[in-house]
């Protein structure tokens, strides 16, 4: 039964997805029941069901064939990778046998926006090369990537026909400047109209977002990047080692600041995460 704390279409999509995953909906050929049967089973109108099926089709879970029916997708490429080393999605996909290629690409020389200048640690309006492109797999857009690089690091004529979509791989092949690590923030963001259009999603659909600064061995930031990953095509993980050093019994507790009224307040600590560059790409 549809739950009322979400939009009806999203709840219906969830009901269908759960039925597919449990094996209760599709027949041996992957064919789902008709729209009339599904809408009656779930308890929504056919218009709501069509919207739900559209969401599932955009997510790659089902395929609708006109005049035949709706089928469970045979599966779409999934890039599964750890984040301990910095590698391009092209390199990751190649190592696990998934085909990924660059789609629409825009390269433009312009002045750095204030936020970009701050991230690159350069003065305002510094000339930069902005490279944005859609990455494709199996005819579907799966990621939208933006790189902003100072023009004294990379000029507009240097990319040429050899650029295949990965700024990291391009800089590694060029071997100059020598790269050391990336500082990356991971988060989620709802797709706005532009991202939804580029990735063939609905406005408001969740995206995995990486915001990164790429550092050289000398400590300079040479690339500021934003990466948006379409849901369902990527799964990232981090392997965390256990700290084998047991706390000393004699150690005094860490000092705490006193909040208003005398209550103890925890002191927030920001811990940067540095990801080393994998030079094998």
C-alpha cells in the first residue's frame, strides 16, 4: 500500500522497485503487469503510475517498449570503487570493463568567478580554462563534470583532440606539473533544471557531488572541479583502518569549552581529507 508521507508518484515508484527487487512483479521474461493491473495493485491512478514508471525508466531500472510492455532492465553499468586513491572515472570504468565516453563538451576561456578564485587560491578575475562535459555509458548520460584550470597551467589550445573527458588523466599524461593529492568534499545535491536536462533526470532528483582541489607537489592548486554523478551508476566506498593504539588510562579528558550557563560544549574540529593521486592512470 502506498504511504502518504511522500508524493504519490515517488511512493508508487518505490512500491514498483521493491516489487521488482523481491521478484514478485515481473514474469520470467522480465515483463511487468499492465498499467491497469499495476495501478490497481498499488492503489494509484494510471496517470500517477505513468509518472512513477517514467522515474524508474530514467533511473535505468525498467525499459518501456511501445506496443509490447514494460520490462525490467537487464542492468546498467555500475562503477564500484574505493576513494583511497584518486583515479578518473574513465580509468575506474576501464579496469572493470565498463565502457564510458565523453558526450557534449564545452571549453571556454574566461575570468575566474569569486568562488573559483578562492578555491584555486588565485586573485579575482584570474584567466581560467573552464571545461564542462557530460560522460556517457550505453547511450545514457551518467555524470556531468566541470574543471576550472588557470590558463598558465593549461591553455585553450593545449587540450586538442587527445582530450577524452578526464582532466586528471590529461595532466598525468603530460607529466607537468607533477601532481600529489586532491582535497575532496563529498555531498549530495538536488538536480536543478540545468543538471536535470544534461543528465536526463527530473528536477529535484538526488545527485552525488564531489568538490575537489587538485594539488601539485609544490602545494599549488592547479584544478578546481565539480563532479555530479547520476544515481544508480556509481557506488563509492572508503576502507578505514582500525586505530590499534589503545587510549591511555592516565590520560586526562580533553578540555571542553563552557557554553552559556556553564554547560560543557564540544569543540568542533575540521579534519581535511587528502586523496593521493594514482599515477598509474
